[in-house]
C-alpha cells in the first residue's frame, strides 16, 4: 500500500508527471530504454483519444486494413522406396535444384534460387516415428509457375502429406509501437526496444510451442537486413506461427490476443487507475498479482481502450478465409490454382 501511495502522489502531480522517470515501474533490464521512452513520448502513449469504455467506430480511428497472407509453410510426408529413387534421380539432373549431404537413405536440397528447402532422411524418420520428408518455403516469394513446378515435381511424390507449420502474417501500414499488446492466456511475453526507446519487437509464447506470436517493425527489419526499401511511412507485422496440431486452427488462432490503446486517465477509481498505470509501465508487475486480480485488470484495460486491432484482424481473416483455404487445398489436394 505504501508503494501505491507514492504512485497516487505522482498521478496527482499533473504536468510534472510527464517529465518524471518512474523508479517504481521499470525492471532492471529495461531501465535505460524505458526511461528514454517516458522522456521522448511522455505518458501520452497510454492515452491517445480521451474516449473510454467503448470501441470507436471504424471511421473514427484511421487504421488501414492489414494485408494478410501465409508467410511460411512446412509440408511433411513420406517417400516410399520407388518414389525416393525416382525423385533422387530427377533432382540430380534438375538445374533448379542444389543437392548436398547425399546418401542412399537421405539427402538435403535447395530449389528455385534457394527459396525452397527440402530434406529426406528415412533412418531418422523411422527411429523417431516421423514422416521422412520435409519441405519448407515462403509462398509469397514464389511465382505462380514456381508454385506449380514445386507441386508437380516435388510435393506430389509424397504420400500421407500435410502441414506441420503455417505462418499467418498481418501487415499494417501504421505505427504499432504505441499499442499495448496482451493475451487473455498465461503466456510468456518478451519486449525488445529500439534505439529510440520505442518497442520494436514483442513476442508471445516460446519458439518451440505450437503457437508463437511476433509483433514487430517490419520496415526496420528490412532496413537492418538491407532488403528492398519500404515506401510506406510505416510497416508493422503481426505474425502468428502455428505448428503441429495448431495448423488445423489457422482460421481461429488468436482470439485471446488484444492490441490496444488503453487510456488509463479515464479510470475513475483512484486505486484502479494507479494499478493499471503500473501494469502498463512494467510487465513484471503482472506476475505479482493474484489470478483473479490479473483477470480483473486485463478486462479493465480492454474496457478503457477505444480500439482493439485484433477486431480488424479477425474481420480481415474472415474476408480472406476462402481464398486462404484454396491455397491450402492447392498444396494438399486439388491441383487447381486459386485466383
């Protein structure tokens, strides 16, 4: 309670609060970055609109519709003995394929200017009770002709094939650095800050789990990797990596996620306002709350946010669901290219 008393004193100090570095809310690891964040952007990052307890209409919040696509795919299957021999013979003479690590029961390869990775290992698959062939690629980097080539010449050799990884990518031409992202579930959350003190990458979950969510500055990533320049002022990506059993739920995989702009100043009860401000400022404080309190304040944060970008993501997914399903069917079943 003594700590909350100090928080309330700071909240009531008016304009002085905008220039303070709050020692109560910063973890040791993020002390420098978070201090810069408060100095450069004050605390207006937590109150962009002044509206409370209701979602704004679409015409009020100027957020463009995200571009949606499958950004990564992994297909696994089995090669029987005859197909393994036939495929190996084809790949050894095909100029679009580079083979290495070649033995009688395994090989590795890259195809189509290194855009597709292929691996076959019968011994490992038998010992681990797994399918023996794996193909990894980003469909966004393949032309229509390359997709047909890959389907006809590689994937169709496999039996019992299916997806073990699908990545859904939502690209926003808006600045998401000031949005607060949280999950209704108890998942690990990691934040990395840029040189300007703003968040540049947010992770939900762990990489080896069946679902791993990344929210990051795609424009900055391309700049760092010396890739093609992004012409739009902003480009942020919300990427949902699905593995194993979760690939079957690609069209309903982020109902627990919220990307918000909570306005903590609109909370009327002083103690709640202080606690919400603390939780928004320091992620580690969530772990100190009782489970019921965490649920209470997560619901309150959703109520005081005029916008939740995941609502827009859900409507975009719904509008594109049939088209995305056609892509899945193309790789797995019917040889019919989607329009």
